[in-house]
C-alpha cells in the first residue's frame, strides 16, 4: 500500500496561483494511476484531474472555469504528483486530495476507483 502526502495548499487572493504536491512513498508512481479530487463539506468528492501510468490525462468538467486553469503532472524521479492551479477563484476553495490506484482505472475521475488517499490540503481563495 502506498502512502500519499499532500502539501502546497494555503490562503491566496483571487487571481493567484498555487501548486499542490503529493509525495508518494512505498512504491513507484510509474505503476499507478493518480488523481486529484476536491471535496466541499457535505458533498461527495469530485475528480479534478487524473493521470494514468502511461501519462494519459483526464480533466474534470464539472465547471467550465476548470478548463485551462488546472494542470496535472508528475515527476517519476521525485515520485510526486502535482496540480498547478492558476487564476484562482473563490469557488476553488475546497479541500484537495490526491489518490492512487494500481496501473489503470476505467473511470479515472471516479473516487471509488482509488484505494489509497492522502489526508488532503486546504485551498482557500479570497475575493
């Protein structure tokens, strides 16, 4: 079982940027599909972006403003997953989680596809 640890969240003003990191330990991320999810209190987790072991990327489309502002990437040497968020909006305020699943998943933005989760990092955007 891999262990995931997120960092990089914080409080920023609208229009700013953040890079979230997820350090994975216990195995090489080359063997995993990885994803970023967000969760608003009282709601289900939603998939933000995912990248499989071949590097194929899927972005969520729950709101049009996600397009072009969120970028998922990974570094095999550092065994780390990243989420770059630009032009932050107050509506981006949420807890962000990274997750891992062995090799490939059929629905990369569906939380139940993943069996390893980090503890989350809070992103708060003020207007």
